[in-house]
C-alpha cells in the first residue's frame, strides 16, 4: 500500500546531502521530487503545498552534522505531511450516533455520494456491519433507483447481514425512498439509516439536482463521499464536483489496500478540506479501517 509515494519521499531524503541548504541547492531536488509526487497521483495543489512547505522550512538552515540533517529532513517531511491534514479532524462516527441516540428518538441519517463503480454500495454494507456490531439498530435505504441491479445489490448485503432494506421500484423518486426509510426508522426504533444514492455521472446536472432533493428530504446528519483510491486524478475531479454541487462532510476511500501509488488519500484530504473517515482494505464486511493521518504519515516515511 502506498509504495510509489513512499519511494518518492525516500528518494528526496536521499538526495539532500548539502550542509547549508540554499534555495538553489534545493530546487533541482525539489523539481525531481515534485515529478515523483505527480507520478504517485498526488494532486497538483497538494504537490505545490508540499514543495512550498519544504522550501520554507529548509532554506537557510545550517547543518553541523549529518545526523542533524537526517533529523531535520525527517521532521520537515513529517510536519509538511501533517499540514495536508490540518483540517482533517476525524469525525468520531460511533460517538456521534450514540450521542444522537441519547438525545433524540430520531435516527442518525447518513447519505452516501459518489459515482457508480467506486465501491459505494459495498462500503455502505461494511459501515452497516460495523454499526450493527456496535449495537446500533441499522436500516438500509435503496435510493439508487436507476442503475440496473442496484436495489438487488443492497438487498443482498442486507440479507447477508440480517438487516432490513427499504426499497421501491426502479424509476421511483429516490427522495421518496429516503423519506420512507427515515419515517420507517422513526416508527420502528431504528437508530441509523444508511441511504444509497445513484452516481450515473459526476457531471450530470440532473443527478446533482436529484441528490440535493434527497438531502433536503432526508435531512442527513452526515454526507459521505465514497471515492475509489485507484481512480487517480479522476477521484479529485469527482470529489470537487460533488463538493461544489451537493457538498459532503467526510470521505471514505474504497480499495485503499490496492493503492500502490498512494496519492489518493493525500490529495482528497487536501483538496476537499474534509476528513477521511475510513479506508476500504478488502472485500470482507470487516475490511474497513478507521483513518488515522499519523498512521498514513508513518507508512509514507517508514
């Protein structure tokens, strides 16, 4: 996981050998480093932030011993990466659900956004599994009434997890499905409602209008964008479109276990300025890892 990005940082550390670090000393190495970041599918904005932060921290530093230089470089890279996640205060989802449960009879509603093929429905099932195991009563809502097989896919997950799924026919109003699910949850004591939505095209105006209608009707406590860690720069374009058209509060990255390049997590956190909640790390229902920026930084700089 993240091998290519880790190698880019390793190569940069190995290339810094001067005793007094001037801008001219650094620039050539930084240029090569920037190329490595882009090849690791780090978004341009994030790569520019990393380069600028390193330059500000290192230019003019005078190093007396090689050991001091090693310590300075490692500290600089760690602080720079931490800056990418400065707004990435983790949403404690389980605590948030428990708090609403203690203060209200209404369910905690989560609407999931993202294009088809990102692993959105499977991610919903993983989160349902986690919340169910935490003792919450979970209801699924099949509000993707357009993609062939979408309703059956979510119902299959619900059956395997022994959970209830609210559905209507294909072509039905997705907002009505979400509304029915929330009302059913209130009437039957469900504590969490997870709403699947369509993702035909991230640039579809009709889709965005439809999603905004679901948001107005369901009044979710949390809107989660599910992105494919293997999608590269397309992931960032998708995230921007959903952020600007609908808005979301947090991100889950699916297929992170297969992300060799490693730029997705760095990029989506920096570009969207929203927290990453979880990483999908496999096909099983339990393969959902809580995201920790310190863990990611350790992986990159190990």
